[in-house]
C-alpha cells in the first residue's frame, strides 16, 4: 500500500511535465530547498540542489526543471553549452521563479549552443557594479529563446553598466519575449563585430524600465561592417521610470528620434529592414513615440502604430474594411440599375428580376410588398427598363388609382393626397409628395423609367490660414463644416493651396468629433502628406493618402476638422478646404 501511494505521488508531482520533456531528452530536477547535489536529479523525489550541478549532468536535448522560489548564487558563469537544452521554471511570474544571482562583473549565464530555451528564471546582479549580462550568447547560439524571464539590476547603485540579454556576433533567429528588464543599462544589446551580421532577431511583448543615464531598452554596438538585419521590435512597453516605479533618475531627452542620450531604442547605421511596430512608451515628454530614441539616419526600416500619450506615429497605417469604399463622382441612371455599396453598410444583395431589364432592389431588413391596382387600360406596372427602389426602413404600399389613360399617380407612404387636376394629354405623370402636390405638365417619361434621387447635395468651402492649422488637435482654427439640421454623408474632401507652399507638419489630417465611427484627433478619416500642397497644389483627402476612410457620416451637430500630425502650420498662405456630400435628413446642410 505504501508503494502504491509513493507511485501516485510521483505521478502527481510529474503532472504537466510530459509536455516540457517532449524534446527527445530526459528531465532533470533542481530544488534548492529540498535537493542535494549528490542526488541523480532524475525525479522530483531526488532533485539536485543547484542549476550548476544539473547543467553538469545534462545531455543535449534534456530539460532542466527548476522548482519555483529557489535560488542560486554563482561566482562563475553558468554554461548552457548543449544543443536543444531547455531550462525551465513553471512560475507564471518570474519574480517568484528560480533566481540566478551574482556580484561584480559576471555574466550570470552564457549560452553557446543552438536551440537553447530559457524560461521562467530571474537573473539579478547583486554587487555594486557590473559590466556584464544576465544572459550572454556566443556566435553558436542560433535560435535562442528567452521567455518570461526577469532581469533585475536595481541593486547596482554606483557604476551603472548592467545588461539584460547580450546577443553577440552571428546569433540568428533569436527570440526574447514576455520578459521584464529592471534598471538595466541596455535591456537587450547587440554586440556585433566587423564583417558579421545578426539575422532576424525578435524582441516582442517585453517590458523595460529605463530610468537612468545613457540607458536604452534596446541598443546596438556595431563594429566596422557589423550589422543587424531584419530585427522585429514589436508590442513592447517602455517606462521612463526606475525599476522600483519611482521617477526616472535621469529623464529622457529625445526630440527627433536621432539625438536621445537615454530613452527607447538606440540603433546604429547598419541596422537594416527593421520593423518597429505597436510599441508603447510612458514618458513625461509630451512627444510622439518616434522622437524618443536615437536611431541613426543610416538605419533603414519601418515604424508603424507606435504610441505615447501624445498620439500615434508611423510611416504607414493601413485600414481595411469588409466592404470596399466606392467613390461616386456622378450617377447615370439608365435602363439597368447599379447597386452601390458604401464602405460601412452593405445595402442589398438579393435581386429579383421581374421582367426584361428590370431590377427591384430590396433592403436587407424589411420585406416591401408592392400592391398595385390596375383600373384602366394602357397601364404598365412592371415593364421594360423600370427601376423600383424600395426603402430599407419603411414599407411603402402603392395603391395606385388610374384616372385617365396613360396616367400614373404616386402617393406618399404617409398621407394619401389626391390631385383634382384635369389631365389633358396622355403620358403625363403626376407625383404627389408628403406635403405639396407638384404637377408636371412638361416632363415626358420615356420607357416607363422612374428616376429616384436619394438625398439633396450639400457642400461647404472654407478658407483657413496656414498658420491657423493646429497641431494634432481639434481646434477652432481648423474647423471646416458642421452638420446642421441633421446628419450629412461626406463623400469627398479637397484641399487646395494658394501660391504659397504649405509648411509645418508631415501630414495633413482630417478628423471629426462623431459619436459613431472614427472620432477624435487620434482616430482619423483621412491623412495625406503635404508634399502635394506646394504653391497652387491640390490634394483629394480620400485618395492615395496615408489614411483613407471616406466616405462617412458626419453626425447631426458634429464638426469636421483639419490639423497637422506632428506640428502646426507655419507658412504664411491660405488653404481652401471643400467638403462635398449629401443630406441624410430633410433640411440638413453643412454650415
């Protein structure tokens, strides 16, 4: 019975470890509280006491399981020199994982083999000074994975030189993700020699506390022709703060993304094809993300959707909807009807063919039934080249009364207004509105075609002084129109210049204070670079821009603004901004 209980306990302690060990090797267990380096380490019941001993016993492909809460103080670097080795602590928070600590100028762990995986460990320099890393690699450490680890140099209070992860020379396809870096001079550093390239490193979803002099979250130290190619730096969070959460000892000072002496990223000239995307920075500076680093002008790559409290910046923003936006410059209604879909609402997809060249458009919400009474001869209800357009909100029943030959009376959906007008000639159509009877004695409708206009055109043109265009804010100086009397459908916005070239921001932006859809200065309807706005230049905000989300609905009482993305207008001329659209309610217009 005792033996059965022992086996059951072993199975329980080993639960979940099979997935960890599914690497073709063996499991070794480290428990600094209950272990003994004289043990074999091959079961949770017989763990070794130190990671140093486990590394000495391990073979290529093995997994070393470190018990949470344990720690080891090292005086020499831990050597991870076996291919496919995994060093793992099952702690969700690495602060309570297995700690490797050491004082002085000491690299706590050195990785010199391919496909090594380190997860759930805490690396801490405890001495007064350190010019070394938590994890150091050699050129052989391709495909290194460092995941969910904590690098804590907050105990270094004099010479501030500690590093988190140092990737040296030709280490390709390394991944550092979901890690935290406290008070490291460089959280991740690339040290690359002459004639050597580091390829495709990924630094993703990490958190950096960067609060001291000459410190950066990510830094490159390149020699000669040494290069870093294809780095992916994505979805990281950088705080201008010390690792204990206090205000930064030395504040960030970047102004244009090339001159910072401490801040987010410091990349040398030979960093090629970088992707810096979706990063966030918490800083006392009222600046956009891409002013906070020191990226050499020779470095090449893209910065997309990076954010501080001052807003987004990026060289490219692509927004796609499920339905393509269709710009309507002119509508020609002939014998066949074209279905036009907006970029926000799919209007119709069910077509009923009633007769030759006849299309009945039915809304996607309400079934509309046409009840027509034929009284006299020569009346065509549905014939060649007839288009019947039915509202998608209100069922409209047409109870048609024929008074004379070839006469059609159309009655509104709310009040039946009957005309007492005497019809003199044939082929005359009398259209009665909801309020006023309008009699047409001159219009001959050929081929039984009925033309229906969906909304009255509206427009607004304003002249704005260049230096009144605000910086990334919805201010009165940049106000274009206000939707008055109801909502308006904005189809097109055109900006034209006088003879003075527009100067100031990188992009001219278009935004609204709408309740629905994009709203506010950071959520744009359109954005275009200002290079097209030289003397007498012209740009259509809905075409070819950095951001294009036209057409759209400007809500009743809502305002449309123009502003710069990173600076106010500084030139001495004027902009003419023209807005064109249609009223979505009776009496609506652009003021």
